[in-house]
């Protein structure tokens, strides 16, 4: 079946603009994760969803970042008033449930804030 | 706070050699330790994983060694091949808890 898909694959925006990044998880996966990958910073956990709820939002860097998931499927990560330090690759992953199940990653969205 | 420390950040190995990547963790509640492999332009993919009740796990040319008392684990790639050139991430989590903590990554280059 299809893997995790993300759109857009690349996004260039101007400082101060809002952006929305989309993730389509593997069908049937109840858990969905967002990570940020910056140069030399590894994978930074942002938020995860179990179904439509987000029990752990501790990784969101600021209140400019928010995420939602609807219908237990598609998720959107929104960054308001983007800053240059938001430039990174944003990765989405999904799994059947608990974290010791394999996480399947999408190809990521490369965000560049000018 | 970096709860999983990974080294080295870059590694060059000759074809046929052994690649070794080391990780150390702080949280003794961690009980699942996966390694992910990432090729350029792709998302990470699970390579191999271990739980602390075993000291070693081998899958083909890839072996995880785990030292619970030292809170350290490592990935060994035997007979390294140019196709193994990628970035490798160690990670840790605890059962039933969704957050996975990743190491900073190791960029491996295997030269012919």
C-alpha cells in the first residue's frame, strides 16, 4: 500500500507569512508524529497524535506552531508568522499505535523562510 | 536536554570495513532502542531495534550491542558497502509512551 505522504515537498515563504504542511499517514495507523530536522540538530520531536487527540505537545517550539488531525487521518502542521529559524525539513511519521511499533516516515517538507 | 547522545557525527569507512556508531542515554525508563537509516531526500526508515533484555541483536550485516549498566548501545555495520552510505540515527523510547527521542545522527560515507 501507499506510504506516508507529505505536501508540499518544498515550500519557500517570506518571513511573517503563515504556512500549512500536510501529512497523510498510512491507512489504519492510529498514531501520527511530527518532527523537525535541522542541519546538525538531528530529529526534533514536535507533537504526536493518538487518533485525533494530541496528548503530548511538549515539543512545539512556540505558540506560533499548532497542529491538528481530523478523522483520525490527515494532519496539518501550521506555522504562523514564520521566522528564518523555522527553516528546516518537517517530517511526519505514523505507526499502528505505541511507540515501540515501527514508525514509518514520509519524505518530509523542506521549508525555507526568506 | 539531549537525552540520547550519538557519536561520531560523521564517519568515513573503506568498503569492507566495520562501521561503528555509538549512543548513550540518560533516562533509565527507556526500554526500546531503534536505529533508523536515512538516505538523502528521504525520510528515515527503521533498520534494526533492540530491547534491554538482550545484549546483542544481529540482522544480516547489522548488529546492535547493548550495555544496560553503562546505558550505552552501538550499531556495527560489518563488511560496509558504498550503498550503506547514509545518515544513521539511534533513538530511545519507553513502552506505551509515544515520544521517541533521537540522537543527532551520524553521516556515514563508505568509500570504494
